[in-house]
């Protein structure tokens, strides 16, 4: 079984989805995760179309990736210029990626109508853009846009465009189902025909407009394609791109292709959820392989059968992709997960200790209330240590008040917070303003604690995420707040949940401060 | 091209999804919609397992369906009884459906482990359950459970079970991919083999655990299967069943099979959304064919091309399934997008009018600040109308104050808001509490406006989304709030952006109220 190259375009084509917009910092974090997962190529953006994308290529050089190569995306040169003078090709080279992917027109109709040039001129565009890039970039891939539609309209011309890419020594020619209209049974005959003319390694890039993007990708691999483009969770415009999560799992677990190591594949669910989190989207519980419901079984009868012979009721073992069998009602992450976490935190926990059961109960209860500890490991560690009675109470908060007020004509509300904190016998009562109620509360809280614990001054908040959990109750919905805090040594995440956003933020802020004080005390 | 029978099991297998539970009345309404859509068979439930399902079969007789046949679901008889004495078979007959579908074991392993009988005894179960039902019900279908896994484990035995069903004169034998693990490329060889032994018409029933349920169904039709089972929107346990919406559209628009009339097909999106509504689930915007984003296009350059030659940028004409092309207003927005939007809102805007440029500038400026009008079309319409000077000022807000306070020992903060609103010369000063500051502000604002505009009472907030735009400044980040409001006639989205979450929410709330008053005034 051959190695199939995984080419992820979450950061480029994935961001074409209406609701997705990543900051450069998010893109870097996702690139690191994709690298850890073991993806071979990460398409970071289209430097010629977007200044944010140029920044990505600069920043990504500063982090060291283990194996993934960074690819930049662009188009063939413009009709009226030479490759040397083409701005788009220049920005691609200047981005200094490991690989470049450019797309060109395959469908004669688009050549006439969109480019308004002759078919011959389009072949030249493809050829000399690729040949020029080959001199400057290690690997050059060619995306044959609208390939399947173009092939159906004019097979000879479509093949001619691929031949031009082959002559230019493209390292891979990627057949794109740009409009997403192709069905799996159409692929074998088309691929057979393409392979008669093209010896260059072939790739596939599909969209999900017919709900067949994953199937088409797998079918293409079955017929000799060696490079698969897609996005995590199938993010992408319209109906999305091919979902790499599903493709990876099927290629590896069912079709015998080695893409990732076993250990890497076990992180599939984690990485899928990480990307949802940074995109601020609710994960699809029914998502194949990685969804919360993917291995959820109803009914008492099934359950013991599943425990005895899981392989006859589940198409794969969920652990292979980092998921778990869920017996409905008990939403639980499972005792073994808790024990594994404890070990990670250097907490000595015995599987038979009643405290373990207590922690499990507590987590189950909190998860039902909307807590989520992925991305909030500091809160998770505090929860365990509190159950074990091993967290010192560094401070207690007697009360707080936050006031936002706005008078007609003022640009925005004035936010002010007051806090009373008690440490030992002493009480500190502080007031602070801020941009917004939560920032004001944060400022007042630190100000109060700094007089007792000066190290709090080192601490910074890096990220603040709010997720409204849909309950259909509008502004009275449940809110989950995730904070990422850090000091010069480390970063940590905390969580708070409440129907009151101030309260949810307050919980996460207090956890963040307690964690800081706990870790500083451990270091001493 | 042959007629493919569509067999919908939304009301039976669809309700196995964790979050779905229909009342009998809901099921009747859905059955009527499915009938109008033109589905051939509607599986209403499993009368032997559930009293609610028995009620359905009674109730559905009272409504007159145009063409759809009602099917009841059940299992083969128990091992230790005769068909005549089997409770399950009796309730099936007593339900008096037009058709009955029973499932039986195909996989020898399950026969031994779950039924704990011999392979031979299982063949008898299948044969005599079906033969008995054939005497009492007009049409009898056989679901071969775990067919594909069973076939891979023991092809001969799997085929023997189908032969038993054939001998019993089943009207259709349905091959089930119960665990959802089958991939499309595996189907042709298996179906060829089955057809060597079985002349009874064949059906397919797939699950989406490998994200290939739709593709597998289409592939099966391509290889001679004439009956397709699935659910609307792919509802179902774990990763769901095959999505009939996608299957119907592809069969009819791409594979040349006549399933529905053209007019019926145009109701596909409506019926899909109707079922979401009754299931109380948010429709998937990226759903193939019927989703809100399925034909959404970004980018000014594309837009004019789509208007000229839609068929080259869309895999089908969205109108064929009752959907529409949507032009997204985004940071790529050009003049043509704005004009297309204006037309949609019935606003008369000339491309040469300087106001058009002004609106464009304003949008770009707001988008740079973090505004997003995808999902906030009401705010977008207000923005246009304000630029044109055609929005009446229904009210002005003199000021507001929001206070959140918490004392040690209290479970969560107390939130209270006061608002002063002026309409004409009159000022209303109100106070309200709420769960959280924004809910309190929302309550106080409505309370103030209700005395002037009683219709505000009809209005409800359906969804409240908060997006913190990461700027790396922790709790001082920019916040974007998206609201979805509605009354008995319509729903509308508004947006607010600020570094103060109260302020962002306030903007979106005020827009929502203004939009409601504007539309009500237009209606008069």
C-alpha cells in the first residue's frame, strides 16, 4: 500500500466558509497542530490576495515544525504579462514556502469567458507559470480547476491543460471538482483516461456540494491518486471541502494506506475539536469518526454486547481515532481518561480510590452543565486537586460589583468594577475601570491581589473566548468562557460556565489566578 | 432510466438520533409533508417496540395521503415461537400498514452470539416470518441487517439469508450497511455477486459512519438497486442515516432517474427545513443542495460571472431544489454585491449614485472594525436605508446603566439594568433584572418601548452569539455580537461590535428593535 500525501487547506480554502475567519496567530497554532497530527503539506494562504496571508508565511518560519511542509497558493500568471513580471507569482516566491500550488483553467468555456483568451494561450499560461516557479520553489503543484466539469465538456482540451502542466515538470497534478458536482461512479472511467496521458503523480481536490466529497476522494485513491487535498472537519465555502478527518481514518483503517503513525491517528479527534474551538464553531456531534455521537449507543441490550464484541457493532475501534464508545445517558469521558490526565498532572490517583469516582461524577455533572475541559486543563487540574484537598486557599472574594453606564451622546459605556478580597485577616477593597465589564473586573481583581501576591503582575491574559451554548433562549442562554493566561514561564487555560456572562468570566478569572499562585508555590 | 422507490425512515430510524423526539402529532405532520414531496414509502415506526408508534398508525389513517404508502417496521419472529403466535409480527399486522419491513440477521456471528441459534434456524425465522406476513400485508420488505459486514465475514451464509427471503416472496430485499463502515468502491463487486443469486428487486439502507452514506446509496443505484432507504437531512443515530435530500437531488438531476415531479423537487428545501423545525434543530447551513450556504458566493469578481453564466459556477440551478443563489457581503465585497443586496431588499439603488460608493466605504470601514453582515442582514438593510435617509427614528435612548453585584456566599451575581427611552416628547424610565447584564438590559429596553410600541411584545430573541475577535489583549479584546430575533411572521439578524460586550450587545439589540418597528410600519 502506497503512502498517500495529505495536503491540508483548512487555512486557505477552509477560510472561504462564511463563518470562518482566523487571525494570523490562530493560523500558526493550527499549523502546529496539523504538523503534530502528521499532515504532509499545510496550505497556509494566498499571499497574492491577502496581506494577512503574507504575515502568516513570515510568522510560520519562526516556529519549528516537525515534518509538515508549508505550501502557498496562487494562480497562473495574468494573460498580458510574463512570469517574471507577474505580481502574483512574485509574491508566491517571496513568501518562501516549501511548496507552491497554483491553479489554472481546464474548462474551455472558462478560458473563453473568464480569461477571454484562446485555448492555446491558456496552455502557455499554465506551462510557463509552472516552469518559472519550478526554478524558485522546491515543489510545485498544479490545481486543475473545474477539471471534472471541463473534462465532460471537452475532454481533449482538459487533458491538454494537464499535459502542459506535465511538460512544465509540475510535481503533482491535482484534479479539482471545483463546483462539487461529481459523483463517485463517474470517477473510474475519467481517471483511467487521464492516466493514459499523464505520468505525473495525480492528486484530488473535491467539494461537498453533492455530499460525496469524501467518497470521491477515497474512490480517487482506489484508482491510483496519491495526493489528497481537504480541510479539517470539511470546512469550506458552500457545502465545504472534503473532510480530511474522515478521509484519513478511512484510508488508514480501512484501505490499508499508511498516512500517519498509530499514535498520530489517535489524536484525530483532539485536533478536529481544536480547530472547531479556534474557529469558534460548535463541533458537529454526528461527525463521522470524531463526533461525540459517532460511537454512541442507545439501549441496555446493546451495551453488554458492545462490551463483549465491539467490532461487530462499531465499524472501527473508536480509540483508534481518539474517540470513545458512549453508552447514552452516561456522557462520561471514562475512568481511564481521568487516570491518564492525573498522571499527566503528576497527581497520584488510584483507580480504586473513591476519590476517582467522585471526580468522575463531578466531571459528568459539569459537562452536563456545559463545561468543557479541552482547552481548560488548568481548571481540570484544579478540580482534581480540590477533590483531593490539595489546593491551598490563597484568597477569598468577599464581593464584587460591576457597573456599565452610558448617557446619550457618549460613544460607549463607562465600565467600572469594585472588588473586596480577603487574604489572611486582611481585606483589600479596590476599584478599576476597563473596556467592558469583564476587563474592569479583571483589573480590579488583579489590583486587589497584587498587594498580597506581587507575582500576579507577571501574569497576562492572552485569549478570551466566549461561546453561547444554544438553548434558544436568546440573551438568557448559557455562556461558556475560556481564558488563556500566561506568564514568562508557561500558559494555561481555564473555563467558567453560567447563564450570566460576568459570572462565567469571573469563575475563569479566579481559576486562572489560583492556578498561577499554586504553580508559583510549587516552584518554591 | 428506471423509477427508483424512495423509502423514508425519518420517523423510525431518524428518531434514533440522540436529540430527536417527535410527538405523534409531529409525526403525522411530517408524514403529510413527505407525501406532498412525493416520497413513495413512509416508515412510521416500530409498533412492537413503542406505544407512541402504535398511535401513529392509528392517527395516520385519519389523514388522506396523496400517494405515499405507510410502512411499519419490526423484526423476524422470536426463535422459540411460531409466526402466528409472535407478538411482534401480530402488532405489525394489527397496525394495518400498506407495507411491512422486517429485519433479520445476515452475519453468522450475530446469529450465534445475539440470537444464539443455528444458522439453519435463522434461515427458517426469515423464511416463515416473511411468508406469514405476505398473507396479511400487501407489500413485505426484508431488511438484511449487517449485510455488508456479514457478507465479508461469510459470503455464502449471507447470500443464503437473502435466498430465504426470496423464497418467501419478499417484495424487496434491502441490503443494510448497519454499522456504516462500507466504502463505495466495495459495492460493485458485492452487488454483482448478489445479483447472480437474487432476482427479487434489491434495496439499500446505509449509515453515515464513514461519511459515505449518500455515495454508497447512489453507487448502489448505479449498480441496479431500485429502492433507497434514508432520512430527511440524514437524521439518525451515531453519524446518521443516508440523507434522502441529497440522494433525491442527485438521482433526479444528475443520474436521470425520475423520482419526483419537477414541482415536487422544488419543495425539497422547504421540506428539509420543515423537518428541522419540528425536530427543533438548527438547519446545517452547509448542507448539500438545501443549505443556506449551498449556493453562497463570495467575492465581487465572481458575482458578475455568476449572474451571466450560473451553470458554470453552480453544479445545479438552485431553483430546482427550491434554493437560491446568495451573494455574500464580505470583506471582498464589490459594488455588484451591494447592488444585488439592495435589489433583494427592494431598495432602489443606482450603480452610479454616489450613495452606493458611500455605502461601500461604510461597509469596508465597519468590516475592518470587526463587523460581519453575513447573518446580520437586518443591520445591513438598516445601514443602507440610513445612508439613503429612509429610516424613521422610532425612539432615542437617553441613557442606560447595568449593575452586576455578588456577595460572598451568593451563588451568582445579581444583574439589574435601568434604561431611559424618549419617544416624541415622552420619556420612559424603566428598570429590570435578568440572568446576566445583557439579558437585564434587553428586558429593561423592551419594557421601556412596550408602552409606546406594544407590538414589541410579539418579538423574541432566538439566538445570541458572541464572538471575541482575538487581538491578544485578553479581556480587553473586540467583541462581536450576533442576534437572531423573530416574531410570528419573520426572523432577522443584527450585529454589534465593540471592545465592550455590553455596548456590542446594546447595538445589536437596538438594531433588532428598530428593524421590527420599521417592518411593522411598512406593513401598515
